[in-house]
C-alpha cells in the first residue's frame, strides 16, 4: 500500500504556510476559482517528478517575492517515509528519509503520478511541444536512462546551435568541432528516439482498449509516432541538413522536432470532434496508468477540474478503472456534478484560501 498521508507547503506558489492530511483513497478538494487547488496537486506532483505539470520554469513555483519554496510529503509505503522538495537560486533538492538525493534522474518516478487536466486535449490537437513534454515526463518516470540522455541531448543541442551561429558569423563552413558535437548529439538522439518508439508502441496496446471502453465501443484510435528522423536515417539527415543548419543557425532535425498524432477511422485527430478529443485525451491518460502499473504500484492519480465535467456514467467508469489500488485526488469548484456514490466514499477537503 502506497499513499501520501500529509503535505506541508512553504512559499509554494500562493501558499505561504499550509498543511493538509489526506485519505488513502479518494480525496475531493473543493474550492472557488484561484484558491489554490491546482497548486496543491502541483506540489504533490513536484514531490515525485521534481517539476511542475504546467510550467517548465521551476521558478514559477516559488511564491512571488520569496527566495525559496519547500514541500514536505509524508508517505506510507509499507512503512512511514518522508520526502522533501526544495527550490532556491542554489537549485533543486530532494531529500528522502533525511538523505539528500544525489542524482535527480535516479529519483524521478520514485512514485508515479498521472494528472488528468483540461489541458490534456492539447495532447490530441495541440502543438508538438506539449506532446514532446508528455513523452519526456512519462518516459522519464519509467526510465532514468531516458532522463539522462534527454538532459545530455538538450545540453549538446544548445552547444551545437551556438556553434552554428558562431560559424555562420565567421563564414567558416568546415569545422571539426561541429562534427564532434553532431556525432555526440546523434548518439543521444538515437537513444531518445528508441525509447519514444518503444513507449508509443507500448501505450498503443492499452490506448486502443481504453478508447474503446470509454466510447462504449464506438471509437477506435491509435497513436502514431512522427519522428523528425528515424534512427536509421539520422546520420544522412544531419549531413543533408548541415548547410541549412548553418544558414538558419539552428538544428533543423532531431528529437526536439518530434511529434505524434492520434489516428482514428483513417483520419488524423485534427478532424476529431470535441467529444472525441476528450475521449482520446482521457484514453491516453488511462493507458498511461496501465503502463506505469506494470512497473510499480506506487501511483497517485489526480483529476484536476476534469471529473465534474464527465457525465455520471463516465465518472463511475473512471473511478472503477482506477480505484482499486490507487490514491486519487479530484479538484472541483462544485460538488453538485459529482456522483453521489463517489462522494460517499471520499474524503472532502474544503479550501477557502491559500494561506491561513
Ligand atoms: N508563484 C506564485 N506566487 C504567488 N501566487 C501565485 C503564484 N503562482 C500562482 N499563484 C496564485 O495562486 C492562486 C491559486 O492558483 P490555482 O491555479 O491553484 O487556483 P485553482 O484553485 O486551481 O483555481 P481554478 O479553479 O480557477 O483552477 C492564483 O490566484 C494564482 O494567481
Ligand atoms: Mg485549477
């Protein structure tokens, strides 16, 4: 049995100082707009994945005009455990059971988090950036080596783009350093592409079934990986784009340009209706739970502002699918749209405002 027992926040977003206790099963957090419901889920998310689900800028997590933030989570993991996440200008730190974690990549995904939020439809029809973020966070939850390769790749990409700029400004086109960095970049790119291929192949096995179940057999859909270039062709691709890279002073191919698309009924998701988009988004997250649970049972599921939007049948269906083993957090502004059975078995937490 794994769950978060309580949380303590310090200078985290709108919370100056705040603590809360949770139930091991369903927790429903109710409060008006802007009282700090999403911030609360974000803090639980950051305790595991060491980052926010809604921003890539860590500093946003620190309360305005403050210098650090701190989150402490008390867990039950067959025994009591404590994890703290802190952030300041010195960087990010995770302390688990009083021991500082030396490498975050080894810690990320220590417990798994799946967050359902209104922005999920961006995974169906949004910009490739959101889709790559989905891949990166979730493959990273499963494979620490992916996190390592990705951070090396990002660093090398920055170096390569800077070098392209320097070279094109100095007018010299034959550079050994460029070849060295390109080769290193390709090495990491191949690892990233392989992991992404594997992940998408795997999630498809579950995604197909989830979409069928949610749509009561009406929809069939698959995720199609659209890599900027394949492992087999990446060397050729980089060679053929080198001139263009120098002219545009940027790297035009590679995993940082990858994308994926949802295909249904021989169509791509740009044609999907709003209802279909929601079905696919929900299916994607449920499929993610299916994948994560193969790895571990330490999963926390969060439904930020999406549950009350579902009809009662779907609410029941979702709870049935995830309730068995996992602690669940649901946020909502109103209790009225929630299924009474779900309400009965839930711990209701009312939030009036961020700080007391
Ligand atoms: N770094 C920060 N410093 C101070 N306040 C912040 C910071 N980041 C966000 N806030 C504030 O925190 C408040 C709560 O935001 P949050 O997104 O958690 O609201 P919410 O309860 O989820 O609302 P909604 O129901 O509209 O989704 C907002 O008023 C926001 O402006
Ligand atoms: Mg919110």
